[in-house]
């Protein structure tokens, strides 16, 4: 099956017809690899994301960049749509949805190799969900990495963290500290200081898109970050 973004396939039960827990944007007939995108959100908020979801729209050029870097078999491209806008403390709603989305993809396509690409809260969710055996790597873009978040689940995984030191929404030093803890736990970590972009990644956006796509494809190929 091959679909365009406008004809994305919806997975998962929901009482709200506007809620799309997992959207597959494009897929070959029998995919062997996938890139799953996780957009940003906020610390707290139990309402669903709005229909005009700007953090989700920001991930579109990252999907296009991954598609352009395809060498050989094109990966399945999919996105998580959260049930809530917020992380919501111990509920960790975005991490729960990320894990559900990974499980749904593996159930549909056994043996699928998955790379997670997440921004901000989505980066945090990707890191939490990265321990799943199907996940071959994580690309975290300006991720939210509070002290004490777990790292042991990333042992043996390639992990790339991209952050602009001038980001005023999520903490650059928090990302560095998380990467060091993950390295000590056995993850294969690369930390990339992006020269511009701040949190929205709009300045020098093309560099963000190309770098994330290159890293994701390398992880799917088994080359690490």
C-alpha cells in the first residue's frame, strides 16, 4: 500500500473521530523499516491537540527529508498523534502513546525496524519508548530531558541528540547531561550542537532536516549515529 499525507491511514481505537493515535503517511506494500515521528507538546494539558496542530506541522519537512534520502527500499513513514497535549507528570501520556504506536506498527508488520524522530516533548517520549526491541535508534530534536529521566532502556541503542545552545524552551545542558548518562548506561550517543535554530528549528531549518534524515537512515541501515 502506498498513500500520500492527505490520505493517511488511521490506526487504533478512539471515541473521538478527530483523534488519530497513529497515522501512516506512506508505506511500501511490505515494509521492513519505518521512521516514526513524534511532535512536541507541553508540560501539562489533558485536552487533545487542536486540529490546527502547529507542532505536528513542524514535523512535515522532516518526513520529506527522510523520503528524499531514501536509498534502496523506502521506509514506512508514520506519526504519533497524542491523546493529550501534555506530558502530565507521572502519567507520562506522550510516552504511553509512543509505546502504543511502536507496538501497533510491530503488530501490523512483524520484524519491522523502527527509528524514532521526536522534537521537544516528542523527543522525551521517543527516549522513553526507545527500549522496545524493534527500535533501532532515536533522533531527539531539542528534546525535553529533565534530570532523573530513565536511560537504562537505551543500552546498546544509537542515540543522536540535536540542540541549539540558545534554546530557551528546553534545556541544552539538560540534553547534554542526559546524553552523558545514556552513554554511561551503554547507549551509542552522539550529541550535535546546532549552530542556529533555537527551539522551533526554523533558522537554518534545512540543516536540521538534512541532519535528522541522514541520522535516521544511518540508524535504519545499522550504521549508528
